[in-house]
């Protein structure tokens, strides 16, 4: 029998809040670890004494390696979860992996850059793998007419929760004696432990409050894994024939590449330009606390002006942010760009996630969100590697045979600006591809696919 989208489940009830609060839980990792302290600590502690462009390349390639693994893993996991009705179990498994790896960063010693990258990469695998199943639970808690608002609610809570813990962590590093800590270095390491605890505690609400629609029939659970692999092959064929899904995923791949790159590499970029640690941390706090109301506002804006126009607006603003970032000269410029990022970062992520739900079969959400997350993670492979590669190439081309100390600094900063500028190309390509996505025809294809499945 054909499955009906659950329009009746539209309120902000217990299940919606239980789903959205996971964004509050895991955004602590995205904020304190990925965007904040890890890039700083990596450059100044784990990779101390290394050339700034080389450490940028190390961080970029580490991000890319983790994302590559998750990208190949995501669609298989999504297919398995849909067959065995085990989305929440997989979410728990990968969240625990991320939590344990985040806590493990506390014990990585000075100069152990390779160990830090490996632990960090496994943390990203846990964070990203859990998001496959978190995203796929969205249709289980939100009806079609409220899915944009619920998706935006998740991102807004993520900004608020991640920002609050990050603020506490920043205060720990600025006044460690207030928290009974000997110095800022220990405070940063303790911050990793606080993220792990925060992530673990608030994930419990999702596990207990969020319902999961049962897909498997009695006796099928033991065959979930082989059935999942068979389903993966089937999904490849479906995506190939669902033209609008394919086009959207391709567009999403490119423009989200730019978003993910800026999230992960912004602090490293600021350090390469010579900005201080405290200035960069303040910029991250601006992103978080501007992002909280802005993500909600984007959800309302999309209801008045349409999801497509809202996504396009975000892409245009990101192009301006990236070009402006190549010309910044002072911390004040960095703060302005941080505020602009906060205005659009949550909006473009939330609306892309909910827009995709309109193009896919509703009863195969984990399977198709596996592809969605796969493309997102592949995007995070290209961007950081592109920045690292362009920076090294420009540095090599401009480096004289016997440079002075000031000349080395200037060349390093110029190479960093070129590396950021390369990200504009990704937003341009993504915007052009998104222009050709037709939502109405995409819906028609999904209906046709469902009808064809019912008669087979």
C-alpha cells in the first residue's frame, strides 16, 4: 500500500522538541571543536612551530579524509536503517563514537599533530554519521506543511546551544583560575571534555522523545544489512532516473562545499592573517548568537517569499562574504563578516534539508538522506583541500630564493587570501545548477515512482 506523508504530525510537541534538541546537543562539537578550539589548538599546540600554510594544508587534508570516509559510508547506512527501522540505534552508535573521540582530545599531547588529526577525524565520522540518521528522522516528526519551520527550529537551537557552551568554554580560557584551572591551555583541553558531556546528556532527549516509524515486517530485522546493500544499488538507479533529485544533489554538493569550507577553515584563515586568538573566538560567538534568531527568521522568510528564493539569497550573500573575506584588514572587518555568516549559515542548511524532502519518496527518507549527507560530506572534501592546495601553490610561486622574515609573513597572508578566494567558484557553480531544479516536476516524479513501486 502506498505510504502517505504524515501531515497530521505538525505541532511543536514532544517529538518535535526531542528531534530539534539533538541539534542543541551536537552543535557543541561543531562550534567548540570544529570551528573554534581545534583549529587554534592545532596550530599553536599540536602543530607548534610548523609553517602556517603547511598547518592549514594538514588541517584541510585531515578534514577531507574524514569526510571522504563518511561520504562513502552514508548511503549504505541510510539504506540499512530504512530496511531495519534502526535510525535511532545508528544515531546512538555514531554519536557515542563522536563523544568518545571528543573526550580523547584531552589526552593528546603537545606536538602530536598526527594523533590529533586522527582523533579529530574519527570525531567527525561520529558527528557526521549520526547526522545521517538525525536528518532522516525529520519526516517522522514534522508534517509537510511545517517541515521548513521544524528544520529551521533545529538549526536555531543548534546555534543557541552550541553558542552557550562555547561562551562558557571561552570564559574558561580567558579566566581559567575562576574555574579552578591552572592556565588557558588546560582550559581548552577541559573544554573538549565539556563538549563530550554536553553532547551525551542532551542526546538522551532525542532517544526517548522521538518516535521512529516502523518499516520492517516481522522476521525481516535479521536481514536488514544485506537488504540495505541491495537497497543501496536500487537507490543509485532511482537517483539516476530522478532528474530533479540528481540536479539538486549536484547543486547542493557545490554550494554546501563552500559553506562547509568556511565553517571549518575560517579560524585557521584568521590565524594565517595574524589575527589574535581572542579576536577569532569573539567572531565565532557573533556567528552563533546572530545565527540563533536568523535561522528562525529564514524559516519565516521562506514562507513569505519561497524556499528557492531564500536559498538563492543565501548563496549570493555567501559569495559576497567570500570575496569580502579576501580583502579584510582588521578584526572589525572579521566581525562584520562573522555577523553576515550568522545571518545565512543556518538558513541555507535548514532550508536545503527541508527542500530536499519535497523531492524524495517519503517512506525512504533515510535511504535518500544518506545520499544527501554523502554529497554534503563530499563537498567538505573538496573545499578544505582546495584551500590548502591553492595556498601552498601560491606560496610556492611567490617565494623568492632568500626571503626575509617580513616577506615570509606577507607571502603567507597573500597565499591565504587566494586560498579563500577559490571558494567563490563553488558557490557560483552550485547556484547555476540549482536554477535548473524544478520542484513541481520533482514531485510528479516521486508520485510516479511510488505508483510504479506499488504495482511491482
